[in-house]
C-alpha cells in the first residue's frame, strides 16, 4: 500500500507598523480628570479613519465621547504614578482620490478643533502643538518628549546644533501650546528652550520651524552644548491646564502664505463665538518651501503632537471639530411657517393650524474638497407639542427619496443615517420635517432645538429658535378710570386701561405681542403707551397738557395684535376736559418788611428789605392783557394803635405815586403764551417799588399795615 504523508505546517505573519490606524476605546476608570474631560467634550469627528497615531511607546489612543465614538485623541495621559516621558502624535492619513486628508498649501484651508490640557495648572506636563510636516517619516513622524513637545529637537546629547535639528520632525512648522516654562538650562537637562522674555514668563503660544537650524541657539561649551529656542511671535496665555476644553480656529491664506489662529474663540457649552481678554489671536507667515511643499506637490501632513516630562504629566486631548481638508460643506438651517410663508424667528408666534417646516441643508463643494462626505447619522429633534406629518431626506433639491416613517414621526427624535454620500453627483442634501400646530388652551412655548449630524469625516450641530403658539384670543380693553376727566389747564392727563383675553389675564410675557393704539381728537395718538406691572395687562397713556385743547378732548384707545392686524379689541372712549386758563398771582409774599431805620427828626424815605415776592401767572393765551394795582388795606400803626406819621409810595425811576385807599396802577402786561409768568418784584431796583415816606415828627416804634394787590383783566 502506497502511503503518502502530508505534513501541514501552521504558518503566520506578524505585521508591525509604526502607526496604528485604529484603537480600542481607552478605559478611563480611575482618572477623574479624564472622566470630566470626556463627559464635557463637544461633538467631534470620528478620528479612526482619518488620522494615524504615532509617538514613543504608543501612548496616543482614541477615546469615545458621549456623542461620537473614537472622536477624542488622547495625545498624552496623566501619569500620577510612573513618570514616563511621553511623546505622542496624530497625523492626517493619505489615501485614494476623494479620500485624502492632507493639507493642501496651495488652497485656503480652515481647521477647527478643541484642546484639553488637563487640570493641573502650573504643575501640568509640557503641552501640545499643531504641526504641518512633510517629513519622509510621514505618519510615523515623531520627536522626543519634554520641552520638544513631540516635534522640536532634542538637546540632551550636548554634541551641537546639528544633532538637535536632526532629532526634530523635518520639513515642519509648529504652533505650540506650551504649558510648562523650560528655562533652567544646563548640559543634558533638556530644559532651556524657553529663555526669551515672553515665553520665560509663563504658558504661551508661539511658532517656528522645528527642522531648521536657525530655530535654535547653541549655549554651553564643546560636547556640553544645550539649546534655546527662537520663538516666532510668542503670546502669553494665562492657563491652558484649567480642566476646560478650549477652542482653536486655524485659517490658512494660501495667497498671502499666512496662518491666522484664534484660541479660546468659542464657548464650549453653546459653541457660540466669544470674545474677551483670554482670546489669543495672531497671524503668522509660513514659508511652504521650508516644508518642502511646491506648487506641483503642495500636500503636507497635519496633526497634533504633545509630550510630558520626567516629573509632570497631563491629559493632552484633541477633538477635531471641522476641517476643509476633509470636505468643503456649507450647512445651514431654516424654520419656515409654510402657512404664512414667513420665517419663524426667536420669540415669534405661530397660530393654531399653521404648518411649520424645519429644514437642514448641506451644500457640498466637490471642486475644492479632498474627500466625499460619507452618509451622516442625524439626530433631529421633533419638538412638542407639534403633530409631525411628513419629512425625509432629499438630494440636489429634488423630491424626498428617503421619507420618514409614521413611527419615526411619532417619536421625539429622528435618529438614522442618510443612504447616500455627498459627492460630485450629489452636491446637496436636505433634511426636512413638517409639523402642524395643535390647539392649545394657553400660550405655549416651543423650545429651541439643536440637531446633530455626524459621520466618518464630517460633523456639525445646527440650531433653530424657539417660539410660541398663540391661543385663540378675544381681546378686551377696559377703562380703569372715569369716562370723563376734568383737568386743570396745565394738568397732565393719565388714562389707564387693561387688556385681557375674554376677561382672563394675559401672562406678563405675552403682552409683548400686543400694542395699544389710539386717536386724540381724530388724530393719531401723539403720546407713548407703556405697560405697567400691576395689574398685569394694564397700559398707561400719559398726555401732557400741551397735547390737549381747551374744553373737551376725545380720546379713543384700542388694542391690536402686533403680528395680526385683524385681531383687535373693542374701543374705549375717554373725554378729557381741559379747563380754561386763569389769570392769577403766581406768588405773593404773605409778609414783607421795610428796612429798620433810626429816626433823625427829619423827613425820611425808607426802602424795602430784600425778599419781597410778587409775580403774575396768565394761562389765557397769547395777546391777553392785564393790569396790576395796589391800595393800602389797613393804615400802618403800632401795636398800641399809634398811627404812622407819613405815607406809602410806589416809585419807579425818578417818579412816585402815593399808595392809599384808592387803587394805584403799578404794572400792565400783554401775554406771549398760555404759560406766561411775570416776576413783577424782580424788576424793582433797590429804590423802586413800595417805599415808606415818614415825617419829621414820626415816633419810634414797630408799625404794621396791609397792602392789597389787585389783578384786572384788560381787553386787548
């Protein structure tokens, strides 16, 4: 028997790469700072298919955020027990056409990201850097830890500048976010990069070319050299490592060859733009030739590096918000009232039965994009209490081809993925959902919504405003005062009315939707109407006297819906009777004195003491005339009844008239307005007006008498 033996040999191959392209999510148990960072992380792009990880000892890992898996890159980790010197990096992957994440230096490019530097403040590790590089090592590129931040050169060996330069990432430009000042100096310490005036003062942002010899200064002596770093345009930062996410916006202008950055420019909770003393920004020139980038080969790698030192570590985290290197997408959202064909804005009102459409549109620029946008997962809220009737996904402005099901429209959130990607043939995607406003028993607030869209190479969040559903109203306006008001000639009229909905009070916030208008004597109301707090719905109309004519004035008031001119209340009529103007004394001194005088045994004239006040008010209108007269009402005598030997005079200029029991004319006047006031006594000189003439036989004593002032209306 022919026997043949077959020996099977189990063979295998182990493939090692310098850069892993996918990692399992990191276990964050026991690291309170990392747990906090992950819990508060904004939404980002999944990084596993877009970036490769590199660095010493493979410290760099990907972490799931609560919103998107594998969207947080942990460049360095907090290492409280074993103080390893870490250096990590993530680098943009190259790929096939329409799958390339490289940075094209011939094209304007915007990149947006979030950075986290731990919570150790001045005890943090070394920091991180945004890097553009064209090294031969590509996605395996890595430099040393400590002050090198995973990108600069290493000066430990002491042999000179050439060895420092050669240990850096070649053909690179770095924007560093340095959390530790390295200024101690000395051979082998690798702690002298930060000796310039600005960077030696604390945490800072600066830039430079790690692979260029002129980026370093050589210090020390032969074979014991050490280096300092020439920082380009350094900027001080108060504290990177404060346990908060910080936003970074980068904008490359290919024509000017300039990179503009804004650090701390967005709020981590809302995503809104922010300003303040802690926002750091600058524009830095970059020479593409130092990255070995040419017009024929303009692409370079981009990414983040970071490091720790032998004594200090930190959780150095990166989350990519958006990047033009992936795809150029303009995303926007609109909320339209399809019934009124008007946009719905924050705080506006919609009516029962209105059809509202929430629309999210994504316009893709295939000509300038390096990648097609893969189908996005969408979390689209369906705010209550609307009844959702239709919706779905449509492409290039056509009909809906991916309709939402009835079950999906009954939920509070649409959660599903588009079927198609954005590419040259499908340059636009629109997601829309339409709902009907249901009947409500009271004005109901519909909240603002924030829709999330995320996929393998793009993410965004789009917000639409909140608004109010208005109930059916029957506006009723009630006069809170008399139907007829009697007013003085110069008295201000105050009219109060209250607006209710079928006798039911409005909520205070609802009153902003209504206004009270009116007409006075057939003309549009000239005064403002203001709402007051108590009781709710009370409007106050103030009409100064000059708005009113003498006699009856007819005021009509009506409430109106600001958004719907056909919704009006009943009219309220008020008669305002403005009294005629009067002629009267504006002021008369109740008591006035003459100057105390020593008798000389001769005839004397005694002048007034200061303080006599006499003025006339005439409200009857321009062109009216009056005259002022005076007489002596009671003779001057002492308390014992001794009469004054002498008489009163009224003097003006060098003339005088006696004042006795007969009227003496002292002034006449023609008015110029219905608020005419004449200060009669103010025109008297010291030796004018009432004077007292006494005879030589006047006895000493205190004399009292009465002067009577009389006003007379004189026809014009």
